[in-house]
């Protein structure tokens, strides 16, 4: 019997209404840490029409396919999220056909192989894709089943959201347990964070997802040499309190190289500063999720005792 492989997964929307803050880089590298260091099964869902997460995480898959079939054929020949959205009311199994097991090549001459990360790929067609009635992201994700090729349950689902709020962003937030917010140390950072916090609160109030929580906010592209970055960091820490994840992701060329090669830093260059930062952030994410679960369990126990 096929069972829902995402039922017990922790769902995290990586989101910021501002572009260029490292959402895709964070999804890419947090997925890598979860898979490599914690042995978790991870599904990443690319909701951005630029499809940068798809291009990076499936770099090896795309290169192998196009070497045989021609440049530009991978996206033309594969099922992407826009196809799933369009056909889900009539073909609920299409989402299972769309999920790709990411092949990752690591240094040392090791062959490309699956290392625990799957991808529900996006495409540029998402920019004009409309959600249909009763065709939300929760329904899409819930139709992903355990199969012979995928005989496991996912531990995490990471949504890479586009910078602009859209119907796709809204339904992804509704389908999520938590929101993780990367931000940069610039003059618009706090304003953008405030707007996004309002958006999350509106989702809680106006949708069926009353339990959506902000998991944390952290800085990316952080440069310790610039006093301005340090000043914004101090302001964010003092303003946001417990919501602020105090580990900033330091700027470094290795992160860009790893995305171009399709190999998260956890495998590509785990000793570099950026890789160490993502290790610490992922550890903090897991600790915060465990804390929420513990609080929920204790609350349920108190309710039963009453």
C-alpha cells in the first residue's frame, strides 16, 4: 500500500519579500547539512520561477541528460511544478512523477549519486501559473507517495519561495509549519522583515494554518570587515530578540562555486567559514523545532491532567 511520504515531515518555507538575500543558497546548503550530517531525507520544492534551486541541486542530473539529448532539453522533457499545478485535479499521481532524486558529485573522484535530497523542480512557467480552486500546496505535497523507487518518508520539506508575494507564496506558507527568513545587513532589511512578519500573521489569522511560526531570522552575505554590517546585526539582535539566529552566514566565494557545481558546502568544502555557519544555523533550526515539539507535548500533558 502506498502511503503519504510527507505526512510527518517538518515543512519550512524559506522566505523573504526582498530579493538577493540568499534564500536559494540557504535552502541549498541547509538541505545539504540535513542530509549529510543528520542523515535526514529532504525534499526541496522550488517555487521560484527563476528555478535557480532546481538548476543547482539538479546540476548533475541536467548535465547528464542534456549531454545525450541536447542543450535545453531537460526542462522541456521533465515534469515541473507548473505541470503538477495545472493537472493535479485530473492526475493526482503526476507529482510523484515530477520528484527527482538529486545526483551529487563530491570531491575525490566519487561518482555522482543520490545522497538523501529530492527535488520537486520549478521552471520559468511558474511566473504565469495560477492556482486552481482546492489546488493548494498542501494538497500537492500530500500526494507524494512512498514507492519502490522512493521507499522512505521525508524528514524535512524545504520550500524555496520567490521574492515577491504571490498566490504560490501564500499557499506555500499555508502548507508550512515554519518560516525561515534569511536577510542581509542593509538599510531595508528591518523594513522587509517587518512586512514579512505581518504577512505571516495574516496567514495565521486568515487561513486554516493557525500554527504557522517564524522559526528564525538570520543574516546572510555578512562581512565582518564592514562596521555597517555589525551595526545592523546589533540592531536586528536587539530588536528581534529570540527570533534572531545569532550566527550570520559569512560572505565567501565557495558558496557560489558549490551552487554552480551542484554540490552543497557540506560536501564541497565543509571547512570554509560559510559551510561552518550553515552547520551552526541548521543545528539551531533543529534545536528550535525540538523545543516547539517539547512545549507542545508538555501542553498536551497538562491538558489531559486537567
